C-alpha cells in the first residue's frame, strides 16, 4: 500500500504546474514519509506491548500529520476542480460564440439567397413581361410597336430576337 501511495504521488506530481500545488504535493510527499515513520514506530511499539506510547505517537503525531496530508489533498482537489470549472466555462463561452457566428452566417446566407433569387427572378420576369406586352399589342393587330430589347445572353435574348423577326416578317407580309 505504501508503494502505491508513493507511486501515485510520483505520477501526479509532474502534472501539477502551479507553484502552490507543487508545494502542496511536496507537503503531501514529506508528510507521507513522516506518517510512514510514525506508523512503523506505532507497529513496533504495539508489537512490544507498549500500547500507551503507541497511542501517544498515534494521537500526537500520526493523526495531525494525516490531517495535514488530507488538507493538502483537499487543496489539490479544489485547485483541480477550479481549473476544470474554468475550462468548462471557457468551453461554454466558445460554444456560445460559435453558435452566434453560425446563426449570423446562416442569416447572411439567407439574405444573400433571397437577394439572388429576387435578382434572378427579375432578370427572367422583366424580359418575359416585355415580350408578353409586345405579343398582346401584336394580337390586337398593331405591328408598329418598337422592337423588344432584351439585354441578356440567354434563351430570353434568342426568344426576343425571334419575336422581333416574326413581327418584322408579319409587317412585311401584310404590307405587300
């Protein structure tokens, strides 16, 4: 059991970076050595039937040293708990900031998507509306209207071009 305690102290000690906690670990180590000496002394005295002396060492020396060990252990545990709480708080803050950034990015994405859809819709519907109006004028028998101008480089431009040719051909056909 003593070897386990010593081994645990030696394994944990390098992980402690704070000077205060390193001092506590040194105190635990020193007091553990002292406690082990008192325990050996008590066992020796009990073995020789010197119970009163054993009790005196136990209550005057071993118990106070054990209490100091426990106090140092509690200090180390509290320190580690505080570090974990700080880490948890920092992680929560980072998560909250990340959530806000994600929400902000989604909102910006939605605004951009809406703006793009409005732009694309207008680029399609405006030329189609002009073509529809021109077709209605022709349907009423008026072939004198202006040519339909579409400033796109897609199918709508080709349709407007064909529409203007059709209108011109109808005008020429009726004129002759």
